[in-house]
C-alpha cells in the first residue's frame, strides 16, 4: 500500500481537527501538522522552507482567520490580510514543491448577498457581497481563483469546497466573536444553569438557514479529495472548479432556537425581540453536484446539536470568564 504524506493546515481549528479525525485511522496516511508557534502561515519564507523540508503528497488547506458578524465588522483588515497571506503562501509553496493535490476550504459567504436560492456554484461573482463579511469573502474567492489559476497554467489538481454554516466540536464559544449555533448553545446553557425564566432571541425567527456538522464537512472534504480526476471534472466546469458542501436542507431560526433550548434543557420562555433585524431571508446551498459525486450528510440538526453541546459540556472550563 502506497503511503501518502498529508499536511493538514489549521489542524487545531474546528474543520482542521475534524479532517485529522477523518484521516488518522487510515493506514496509508501519514499526517503532518504544525501549530502557529511552529509555523507562521502568513510568513512566505517560513512556509516555503517547511514545504521544501517535507515530502508532502497532499494538502488540506483548512487554516483561516474566522469569526462571526461582530468579529468581521471589528477586524476587517486582519480578516482580508491574514486569509490572503495564508492561502497564497500555502498554494504557491505546494506548487513550487511539486505537490499536485490540494483541497482549499472556502465559505458560502463567497456568494452574492441577493443570490437566487438555493445558491449554486455558478452564482459566484454575479452580484454584490454581504457588506459585513466582504473582506473575508473576497479572500476566500481569491483562494478559489488561485487554485483555478494553478490548475489552468500548470496542470495542478487543486480543488475547492465551499461549506455552508458549520458547527460542532472545537467550535468557538466566545460570547462576542462566535457564530450563531455556539453562541446560542452557550447562552441557553447558562440561562438553564441560572434558572432564568426567559431568553430573548433577536428578530422574528422567520429567516431560514442551513447548518452542517463539522464531521460531515470533514467527511465530504476527504470524499472530494479522493475522487479520481475524471469523476471530479465531470461534475465541475472549466473556470468553475469549486463544489458546495451542505445538507441541502434548511430550517427557520425559530426552529433552530427551539431545538437548542430542547438540547440544553432550558425550560423557560423564548421571547422574540422583533425590533432587531432579521438579516437575509434565506441562505441555502445547492448541493446537487456533491450528491452527484456520491456524498450526503449523516447528522440531523438535533443529533448534531446534541454532539456539539456535549463537546461544550466536556470543555466548558475553557470558556469561563
């Protein structure tokens, strides 16, 4: 059996850690990882030296600076600079050191704010982006185009997957900088602990969103990476090489909040503050290409939330203060 050496960039993040879990039981795989202190991915010289010193066969590019609306609004310069540097350094170093296979992980925020629903891959660059995370989205679009450009000019096999909203183990449960699911899980957990009579939720609860458990995302990433080139290319288009990853199913924010309350054991009332904005009415991914490539998700929303909540309970001492 031919041994493959795989570099997982961002192995301590939610997605990178899930990819490592997917790969570590495979006998034919040797995984290489580096912490931020060991390798600064924004430093071109360090990244080039790392690739030159290690014989790498495949790269999963899961390293990124990520955060919710508050973080994106507060640190736009860091979000565009760090993400551009990380992906440019890794993709170019991979090419320069003859690594032929790479998987770049993007985000559904690459699509226009008013994209038709469900959002298909060909909606990319057809309209204006959501203002709150435009710098991050532009960096992710650049990553897709880097992969496409190295494929077109040098014949590389660099692929891109665009996940919907992710959650699960190793998520960020910071009270200000986290995404909606970890924020809700923490909020309802703490309300249940205190015995609060009610929790206030923003908006009407009517907008619809799609959520994917990170272990499903990791499984899809490995699935896409391991497809033979003929099968993969048959389900993409020239200059449109990225593939959406999601469930193809969505729920209302009200349904999400009620499920979080159930999972965390909160018994009080949920009060909807309709003076707060709802945001985009719907964000759903078209995952027909991924389904055609033979992959579908396994976690239901409630099962996934229970898994994420259990991880939070096991690690909640890390989130105090």
